């Protein structure tokens, strides 16, 4: 859980990630205290998928290399938006307007979770995690 979150502001998240060869899908979720409203999947075909939507896949990442993922979540306007940027051992960027059901949840932003869920196996590494916000 994050502390002192500004519900209508701009949040910057960054992390260094390594996806080893053979590892399953890994995810980063942006959540309220109880519910996810945005997530990124680092897929088996070495792309990033947003909110499980196969039409919103972008970028490329190299296995066994460190790459950076940066997310800027902006909840200040009438619609919450995210900008995702990959660099280092990955490349690509995508601007994304959160889906309608997730819009009100984004104003209750409270946590970021980095995880690998069933049925995916293997491992991945994440370090140098940073979160900052602008009111």
C-alpha cells in the first residue's frame, strides 16, 4: 500500500525488471485498497499487454536482460490516462485511456502490486522500484 496518495494527481512509477528465458507472464497492477483498475502483462511473446486486451499489445523486451518500465498515471482530467514507456533491454511506449469501469477506481489509487499469477510459472526479478506523485 502507498501512503499519502493524491487521488487526483499524477503518479510516476518505475522499476527495473528481468524476465528470464522460459518464465511465464508477469504483471504490474495499479489498485485501490481492494480492486485492480489497471495492469500490465509482460507476455510470453515478449510484448506488453494492457488490461488483458490483445488489441493493446506493444513494444518488445529481451529475455535475460534488464529493462526499465515507467508508468505515468494521470488522474487530473475528466478521464484518467496512463503512459507506459519501456527502455534498456526493451523498447516501446503506449498512451492509454483507462476503460470506463476503471475511471472512478483510478481516483482511489492506493497500491502497486508486482506479481506472477496462476497458471504462469518461472520467475522474474524487479528492483529499483520508485513511486512519486505530483498533486
